C-alpha cells in the first residue's frame, strides 16, 4: 500500500498532517481520552512536520501537562492546553469577554486558541451582568476588536447584553458553571440560542476551542479586508 504524505500512522492514531494546507488553521491535538504518552507522540510528530508554526493540544490532564512541558511545549494550566512551536504573526484582534472567574478555564482556552490561529487577543474578565457597570466600563475595548467571544455560565445572559452594545461578530460560549437548575450548562446554552440580540452565534457547552477558531478566522479575514 502506498504511503499517504498527508498522514502519519503512529499505530494508535493516524495523524492529519494536511490541516493547514486545507484550512489555513493550526494543527491541533484533542487530549481528553488520550494518555500523556500518546499526546506527546502526536504533538511532537506534528511539530516535526511543521516546525515553523505552533501545534496546539487541548483538554490536557495534570499528568499530560507535565508530560508535554517536559517535551518542550509551553503550557497554559488555566486553559489546560499547550503549544509547541512558534505562534503566528497576529492579524486582527479578538476580544475574549468572560462573565466570572469560574469561567476562566473556558475563556483561557478560547484566548489561546485564537492566538494559535493567528489573531491578537484582548482578554476582559469578570464583567458579568450582576455588575453591569463593569461591562460598560470596558465597552470601548470591546469595540476595538474584530470579533468578540463571550463566555458565561449561570443563565448565560452576558452575550445578549454585549450583542446589544456593539455591532461586532459575536460567538457565545455557554459554560457548565452554575447551580442545579443550570443543568451543566444547558440553561446557558438555551439562553444564548434564544438571545434577542441579533448576530449572536453559539458554540457547544465549554467549547472555548471552537469559539477561538471561529473568532480568529473572522479577525484574520477582517485584517485582510482592511489592507
């Protein structure tokens, strides 16, 4: 059987080496369910084939974070993620806006993902709707961005408020933060899907990665259109 240069067979996984050529996006390893050794193997394989750009690994356990750090990766313990290789030159800006400190891991995953995918990031934390003055105080920073990621748990109201204040592309991320009736983020998800603010796009619960990719693509495109 002929070898396909777009993949590498590691025995336990067939590693996709062609993502950047197809989509322009970074190479990514989803760490959940993989052993630390498997994650290191995939990460270093991708880095060997693409040493000029960063490879991202997400949803890493404590043990996996130690393993990839020992292999030379830069780790973000809040995001439970790591990168190996140089980050790209930033084009466009993503504002990552989070409601509370409990939402920090998902917001950090979104922010790191956006950076790895080629956007600058302005991180704005702890501006939930329980203290609306905090959000109004950073409105000018949000307006400077090309795309906004809004991360919130509980009832998921923050994206609607932000969407009513600025006319930017906005992707909402519901988190699994909240008491019993939040149903592990379903309440926030439904609240965001039913937003009365126009232009709110919603990703899955706790999916900071998906939001970061979307926002970075918007930011890169906006930067190209501004040339």
